[in-house]
C-alpha cells in the first residue's frame, strides 16, 4: 500500500490533522464496515482515518454521510484507499 502521506496528497483530506490507519483488506462483509464505524466513533476530532481495502467500500459511504463524515477514495495497484474525516462544516 502507498505511504499514508502520499495518499493524503491525492485526496481532499486535511493534511494537517493526525492520521490513523485501518487495514481491512481481505476481510469479508460486514467486517470492514463494522471495524471502520467502530474506530471512527472512538477517534478524536481532527483525525483522518485512512482505510486500506481490496475493494470500494460502497456500503460504507452512505453511513459516513449520515454520521457527518466526508471521504475521498483513491484506487491503487494494491487496492482501494479511502480517507475519512469529520466534516468541518457539520
């Protein structure tokens, strides 16, 4: 997987916030969704979560929007990287 700093540069995520990573590649549904939402609930504000996955987490996106998060996804040769952060306007 790419370095987290290079992934952040390819997204609209804030680059001056702290970063937490979560690798859910290879896990079957619903584990990636569950682990991501549980971790987000425990993260402090102004933290970007970088989720590494082997596929686009399409079922996660509406749940993020409902909870006030913004996300940006980058496809890489190794999988899909999604940056998730709290919407500062929410």
